[in-house]
C-alpha cells in the first residue's frame, strides 16, 4: 500500500491540519506531508489546485482524495486499524466520536477569538463570556473523560478524540485561559508529546506571518 499523503497549511496556524497530522504521527502511520502555506491576500486560491473546497487539510491515499479533517481521521482509523485511533470498546468509541463531533461543530467563540498559534508567547488575552463558556465546557469534557478512563489521554491511550482537541490545548495554553488542575495536567501531557514538539518547532520556524491570526 502506498503511503498516505497529507497536505496541510502552516504548522504555526492551521488547526484543522494539526488534527489528522497528530493522529497519523501518534498512530505510527508512515506518511508523506506537504505544507502549502496560506496566501490570505489571494484568498488561498492555490488550495483549489488540490482541494475541491479550497481548504486544508487534504489526504491523498490509494486513489482517494479526502477533505474534512474528521472524515480523514475516520478513514485513517479504518485503513490503519493497528493505529488504534478510536477506543476499542463500542461505548467508549461512541463517546469519543461524540466529543470529536462536538469539537468539529462547536466552540465558535473560542475558535474565532483565539486562533491556534504555536509561536505565540503565553500571555492572557481579554476575552468575552462566550469564550469563557466554551473553555468551561471543554475542561468539563476533558475532566469527565479523564476521570472515567484514568488518563493520561481522554480515553486512556491516544485516540482521534485527543487529536481533535489538540489545537484547543494550544489555545488554552497560549492565551492562558484555564487554571483547572485536571485540564492543565492533560495539556502538559499533550504538549509533552515528541510529535507535538516536532510540529511546534517546525511551526515556530516558519517564516510566514498571518496578521489576522495574531490575536
Ligand atoms: N471543516 C474543515 C475546515 C477546514 C478549514 O477551514 N481549514 C482552514 C485552515 S485551518 C483553511 O483551509 N482555510 C483557508 C480558507 O478558508 O481559505 C475541516 O475540518 O477540515
């Protein structure tokens, strides 16, 4: 089987790219990647060269072209069962999917006000009540899952659910949005991954600045 090829945006800013990338890296899947940087002044028109929706991430594998990060991650779980990208137990798997979908569809205040930014120094940002509400819900999700599984990841071992929340871990850290000890411990676990550090280092070293993502 040929290696999957993931096309992603800037590692510093592209939250939707980070999710399947981290799932593949943590799942031990051998893959190729191409970074296609944002070109905001030209509305990222070049993304249409490889994506029917003009957005990243995109996965190419075995003649398939896939977009939508969560659908990509579902495919990876099917195509690479040894990666263990969803929990083994049917009930746990259903719960992991519920919170992955909640992430994919929600938390618009947090996502809008606090862009993922790997190189941003940690500094509190004044945010509205909508952001605080999103953060409370996210930390409740994490603490409930960690209490049930015993950690260190949401469902014990690393799964797609952790990958879905990875950009939020960065946001809660760099904008200093929580002092919940359970959430902080989980964030430290995620940010301590060698795969996380590799993505972060490459993001920090990118030369591109996207002004609208510099909150
Ligand atoms: N729902 C999509 C969202 C993808 C998305 O919005 N990606 C951003 C980068 S993180 C993008 O390509 N933005 C460029 C644009 O919209 O022009 C997914 O889950 O993959």
